[in-house]
C-alpha cells in the first residue's frame, strides 16, 4: 500500500470516527462479540498459523493466545457499561450550583503495532481495549510471524466493522510509512530500539504513545524457598514459547547455599516437561528466524551448560538450556536474551542480590521465591519494575484486574482489563453549571472590601 493510500485510509477512518459510528455501547459490544466469535470459529486456523510461525503447539496457543484473548473480551463485555459511565466529582460550595464529572471518550483513530512472539495476543488484546473504548483502529501485525499476520489480515474484515478497523501487512518500510501519518494514539509492543523509532515518529505529530517493551527480568531464589515448586515454575515460565516471552525470567539470582539443589531439580523438571530429547516434544516451540537463532547460539558460550545446549539450525531448534558459572560481565547479561537460555548467578545475602538488580535498568517484571512474606515486602520496597510476582511467574500479566505495563526502559502505559479501556480513552473533565446565582463578587472591579472578602472566601473553601 503506497503512502498516499495510507493517507486516504486514515482520512476514511477519521470520517467514520467523526460520524459517531463507534460511540454507542451497542456498536462496541457487537465488535467485541464478533471478535469472540472469530476466536471460536477460527481456532484451528489460528493454531495452524501460529505453529507455522513459531512451532508452537495447539495446546500452548490455546493457553497463551486464544483463551487469554477470550477471557479479556468476556471481562470487557461484563464491565463495559460501567466503564463507559461518567463518574461524578464533588463541586466546592463556592462553585455551586453545578455538576462535575469525568467522561471517558474515545481517542479517535489509533495505531496498534504488534510483536511476533505472541502474534495473535499482542495485536488483538490492545484491539479489545481500543474497541471497548470506541476507537477506530489500524493494526500492523508483525511480519516475522507471516502466517499469523496473513490470517489476521484475511479474516478480521469478515467479523469486525471494516469501516472502522483496518489491517496493514508488511515490514519495516510499511511501519515507517504508517508512523509518518498522524494518529490520535499509538500502541507499540516490541523491542527498545523499535520503541525509540516509534517515539521519534510520534513526536512529529505530538501523538501520545504506549510502549510495551522488554527487559532483563530477574528471578531471586532465597534459601528458604520451596525448591521443588520453584524449579518447576521457573522451568515452565522460562521455556514457554522457547523463552520468547517478554516477561520470562531472564536470569536467576540464587542463594549460594541452594544452587546445587535447585539446579538438580530444574534438570529433572526439564526432563519431566519435555522428555530426554525436547526436540521431539510436541510442547516445545522453535526460534522465530535464523537471525535470532544465530544470536542465541553465540550466547551458549557464556557459561557452563547444566542441561541442554543442543541446537539444530535447519529447524531453528535450541534446547532448553541452563547455564551456571555466569558472571555479571558475561555477554549473555548485556541485553534481554529472548530465548531458551537461562543464566544462573549466585549471591550470599539478599542485600547483594538487591544491589545487583538496582545497578541495572528497571525490568518489566521481578520474581521472587521465598517462604517469608517479609522478604517479599522487602524486595517489593527496594526494587522497581512494571510487575512483581512472589512464588510464581508470568501470572501477574494474566489477571484481568491487574494493569500490565513497564516502567523506565521497559516501557510505559498499561493495558488489560479496565487499564486498557482507560489507556485508549480520554478522561474528559465536564462541568455543567446553573446560570443562577450570578453574584457580582466574581467580576471586576475588585477594589476595597470586595477583594478582602474574596481572599477570606478562598481561604475558607480553597
């Protein structure tokens, strides 16, 4: 699609939005129900597309893509009327008689740029929020998941209002052409480098942006942790989607007293989940492309392999791999891994572990395994991150009542549940006042006793 066509598409969408077509509750509800129907009727097609792109099993696609999206839609449908309702605000006595409220209103025409690692969820979850808030939307699925991108482009128009929702396929060139246009809001999920480019483009039009980025998420394992549970949950969370998850644990900080025991239990968990040869497991995904395969294969040299390490370039397979003997200066600790490699570092005291985390950029998530609630409160108090989870991983992002988003270099803005509705809404301040009374006190001239009375009035009522 040429740049001129993008401009024409945006003009058409803006006309639709300005007509008020997307404002009514009935329209929003109909779009959400249609999206829910799409997930059910095209479930097999979705699973096949995601498998072709990432080697992901039907079961994992159901758990991490379609079922999550269905839950997000059902939650929005249940609460949509309440979210749309204006919320009253108090009016001070000296501004009476009047009624004040906050009115949630749609932003307009929004752009949603998705990521490849969860190619359905990371495009359609923001769309759920955008539709619930009454916006028109342009979706840009990731070109690195081409089968899923084609599916979204091919079937979305069959279910949703094609006058209000459009899909643009393509790569970097198409994304840049889209970003050159003026949108009312941009929602981006991806890398920090991509986030910088989005910010630069948005600055030209002073467009508000939400960035969902990644980061090196630490997982602390204290010596009082329930090690068997910790091992199983860490292995599950890290190697889900072959480690290509922005909130996966990026490295372990393990108390030196329990390192050997934990690693032994983690080796067993890998065998329990994926068998002695994970390459044959139907529940283990593949690396998205050759570039990322090469990048990850190079990082295998940065520690001593505890389990895994096997690779197969033709199928882009990298085994679930745990590395010990990793130091803070190792290359694997420079940037987010985004793959099935888990470096393990040890610490002597919790203060040492907290200091290590504090020296680095704020991550998207911080995880802790400890039997002491006081430890959890201490870690929460002494760290900063988009989310925090104690004695488990990932689920802080799966609860519809909890906003999901980052802080600092892990991003800003949040979605899921009501947070998504608010992100895609303008909270408009509204005041309706009576024309009576209309005291002369408010109008000039303010000389003499009049100003003294005004000062006392302000002091009394604020």
